C-alpha cells in the first residue's frame, strides 16, 4: 500500500499549484516521509465557495470538540471559485472576504487550522471544475501529511462549510478508525430545519426520500446501501489512494467516490454522532440536496413520489439469485431473471450481462472473487439505472407518504430508521 500512496502522490496529487497556508501567513509546501513533525492523526477537509456567512460558524462548532483531539486534527479549508467569467463576481468577493478573515482574525480554538487559496487571480479552479476538485485539493494535502507521518490508516474526512457538527464528532471518528481494518465510513446525518415553511417541508420530504432509498437498498442486500452525502464521508489515507483519490466532478462527486470505496473495501456506518447539513436551496449544482429543495420551492410543493417498493424486491431477488447460482451460465441466469420479472431480464440484456458474466466466470478463481467482480460491474450507478428502468417500464413511482409507511416491510428497517430520523 505504501507504493500505491507514493505513486498517487507523485503522479496524481494536486500539491504544488495550490499550497496550504497557515495562520502565521506561511505557505506550507508538500511534505515527504521522514520530514520533521508535528503531523496530524486525522484530516478534515472543507470546500468553501461563497461561504463567508456559514464557514466560521461551522469552524466554531468543530472547535467545541475535545481539545486533545483538535490538537491531533488538521483542518483544511479550500476557498475556491472557477476562473472568470465562469466564477461569479459576488462569489469571488465573498471568497476574498473569507480568506481575509482566515488570515487575520479567525482561530476558533483549532490548533491545526489551515487553508488553500483557490480563488485569487491566477489560483482559480479551471472553467470546468467544481466541488470535486476542491475536495481533492484538500484531501491530497491531507494524504501527504498523514503518509509522511506513517499514518496510512488514519482518516481523511469530508465536511461542508454549511454543515454543523456536534461535540461528539471527532470522538466518534477517532473511535471508529481506532479499530484495525477500517476502510471507509459514513456518519449519520439530519438536515437542519431552517428557513420558511416551504423550505422545511421540502427538506423533510427529501430526507424521507433519501432514507427510504437507503433502507430499500439494504433490504435488497446491495453492498451500496449507504447514503451519499458529501459532509458525511470519510476513509483511510490508504483507501483514498487505492481509489485514485477524489474525482473532479462539478456535482455527484460524493456518489462516485463512495462507489469506488465500496468496490475496493467496505463502507460502514459510523455511530456516536450526527452531522447536520444545511437545508438551504441552491441552483449552483444540477442535483443534490440544495437543488432538490430549490426545485421544490419553485414548484410550490415538495416532491411527492419515490421508487416503487416492488423495484427493491426485484433487486433483492436478483442479487440473491446471483449469490446462490454463481456456477450457472449467463443464459440460465437470464432465464431465472425473467421469471423474477421480465423488465429485469430486458435491462440485463440491454447492459450486456451475457457477455459480461461469461468473462467474469473465466477470470474469477473462486466463487467469492466472482461475486466481488459481479458487484463491481453491477455497481451503485447500474443499480440506480435499474430502478429507473423499472420505474419507466413497469413500476411507476408511488406516493412518498405511502412508501414511507411501507418501509416497515424492509425487514425491520422501520425501527432503525425511526431511531436515526429525528426530523421525520
């Protein structure tokens, strides 16, 4: 794994174009194995785009964590915007105010606070870049420092500038990654109820949709049964390098990053704390929480539908079939899939399952390898595509309220959800 990290830092990491700055005004260059410390035992990365009004409250909340853990945690704020004219003038001005405050005023009890200026002239993100690259810049710097200290099993943690954390945030993370063999984890979440009544109704509906979908995937036995909210994601330094780091998407970077982590290891739930993302509307990204709330408010009502429960049952039967009939040929599996549901077989044929399964059987040496390779092919994105295909061809979306009531049929998931959804 050391070689994998060394290779990543040498060939793929963004360490020289955007440097870290410290409260002392000193640039913090790249580090290498054997450099003198101190070095962190955890890294929290916060991308910031026009977040002057929210970032410092988030940092203050983080500063309420135990001082001994704060001394061991490097916090990296990546203040970013795209190059003009793709970056809005008001966003750039907001970022400059944010940088000025970081440099001259703010400490918040964070002993290892630093930041990256990816906003000023000549330092902006490229025209086609977005939050994915902003996260990557901070995570790459965090990886370099953890690796230099020989802490490849220590966590790299994603947070957002508008997300509040509890005083139990760092204790939960340190406790989780204290156990040997950890790869990646997601923290529990509950969006804040804020703003006018329409905004609150929109986030409640969207959060029910998210939790219902996660429960359905877990019921189906999918290895991708976890939420994909950027401010809840963490992984070890070794895991980060193994998946070639954070992707550079303008949106959806959290979904694809977690998918890669699940293909190479296990993504687990981290207990003991809850993060509280903002529920504010946003038109800056094509999808996600902010966009969903924005569209709900514009439409005058929250989204009222979600995936049909029948689709999750079809997914469950399909995944169980593959796990128990791994010796069967593609034709036999497709015939069995057709018995489960004809649209399922149609979807698989359209995605080249027959040729793919034959190849996987040739390449896998054991049933365990075959199943792992199958799930790398039938990944989170393909799972979502199946749900959409079933929705469009056979099982239309159902009322969200009715689906929320039916979630109790997902093998006892009702109690787990009820415990972790205080808002709903």
